[in-house]
């Protein structure tokens, strides 16, 4: 009798262990720790401080339901590395979604990257500390969108994403408060992106991206035209360029320019040196000069160094 009990206990333990192993195999804990010391000179004062740069940790889950059908999800939490605290509040939340994927593509609900960012902004944003899309004033809707319903699919080298924003707290009474549609295409060294965004009773945006890699060089151009539903407000074109150069040994230099067609012709110039010491660790140094186009105000010069570690 005792022998049978021991056998049954061993079998039950093996089943629990196998189930736990399967769960762990489908669950991934990940994170990014990134921060730097940044100094800002506005022409009259210079201030230096430790600044967090989108540090986060998260959990990814993939669970196979049947052949060709998988449930997936992600929780991601922003972390203020400089203060040793979690980011709190709606504006600092990151990715959080659940969905189902298979031969039909994938459907998900929650907070996800926007098509405009994925296909138009992200390709010109390799920067760790300063520069890139941080100066894109015409795209002030944040890079992630909350309260979304998403459909994504890929056809060969072409990817597409349809995103509906359905925010119950929106001032309007529309079921869908915002629509974004985007697509990206890659052919050898060339990549192209297109996105359209329409916000009910606010306005719309059309974004285009074209980029290419030639050996260790990476070039990119992104354009976003913003139209307002407000009478008398002109369209605004935002122009962003990227030139990246690999130096070998994990070293690279990235330079970007950002401007708009506004009358005052503001211009932001950013440059960053990056050195990867391993797959998961890198350090970087950056400088950025921001000219708002107003002769009565001084340019803002920012510079600093930082590091990033992933797991």
C-alpha cells in the first residue's frame, strides 16, 4: 500500500513539474534599465541631472490553444530608474494587451504601439538618450495608444496594422475615437512605411518613411503631414532624417535632423555615439541643439552620457 502511495505521489509530482515547466517555457520575463546624466544649457543657465530613459520590465506570455492557434499577452511597467520607483498614472503606462493569433493574423485589445510610430517614427529612432522622435512636436499623441482594438498581419515582407481607439472617457460620444492604419514593406536593403491617423473632431495625419542600409550605413527619411479640423489652422509638415554609421566593434554614430515647414523654421539637430560592450549592455554619449526659430530666444543645448542593460 505504501509503495502504491509513493508511486502515485511521484506521478502526481511529475505531472505538476511538467505543467510548471510548460508554463515557464511559455512565459518570458524581460526588462530594460536605461538612464543617463543630461545637462541642458538654455543660454542663461545650465542644469545637470540624472534622467530616466524609458526603463521598464514586463512579462510576455504565449499559450498554444491548438495547432495553429495561440493566445498571447503582455504586461509592461514603466520604471523611474533615477528615483527607484514604478511609473504611475495613465500617461506613464506602457504596453498591456491580450490577443489571439493564427493563420488569420492576430487580434488584440489593450495598449499597444501605434501604427504611426511602428512604420514611420521607429525606423528613424535608434537613439538612446537624446534626439530621434523626441523632437517630433507634430506627433504629440504619444507613441503608444491605450484603449485599442488591433488587427495585425504579415504577407511575405509586408506587414500591416489596423488600430481603433475606443476610450469611454473621451469627451465625444463616438464609439471609435481614433483610427490608425499602417503598413511596412522591406525588399533587400530598402524599407518603406506608410501610416494614416484620424482623430474624431480633431484632425488627421499622414506619415511616410523611406530608408535603406548600405553596408554599415543606415539612412532614413520620415514625413508627417498634420491637418487640423479647426478652421483657419494650416497643415504642418514635419520632416525627420537619420544617418547612421557603424564603426565596427559594436560602435556606431547616429545623426538626425528634425524640422517643420512652419514660418519660424525650427530645427533640432541630434548626434549620438553608441558602444555595445555585449549583446545586452551598451553605453552612449549624445548632444542635441534645439532652435525654435525665434530670434528672441536662445538655442537649447543638451548633452550627456548614459548606459543601458537588458535582460
